C-alpha cells in the first residue's frame, strides 16, 4: 500500500513540476512582451490580471511541490 501511495506521489510531483516549468516559461514570455509596463500603466487590465495569476500560481506550485516532497520523505522514513 505504501509503495502504491509513494508511486502516486512521485507521479503527482513530476506532473506538478512540469506545470511549474510551463508557468515559469509563460511568465518569462510575459516579461519579454512587457506586461510589467502594462501593469504599471494600467493600460491592459486583462494582461495585468493574467500576469498576476501566473505569478500567483507559480508560488502555489512551489508550495505544493514542497508539500509533496515532505510527504515522500515521511513515507520513506516509515
């Protein structure tokens, strides 16, 4: 049972890390096209909101990955 849970956690961790890489790529591209300027000038609310959300979700992914890694460590210690 523990091995099955561990395997599922590892798969979830891989999937989450891939999502995090993709979000980071989106954020880098947004920086390159100047979303920061648009956010500062408040000329494009939709772009600003999208940029904020991608940054927020990157932070969420970081916390989620850390949580999954801690759970794996606990399972391995059992």
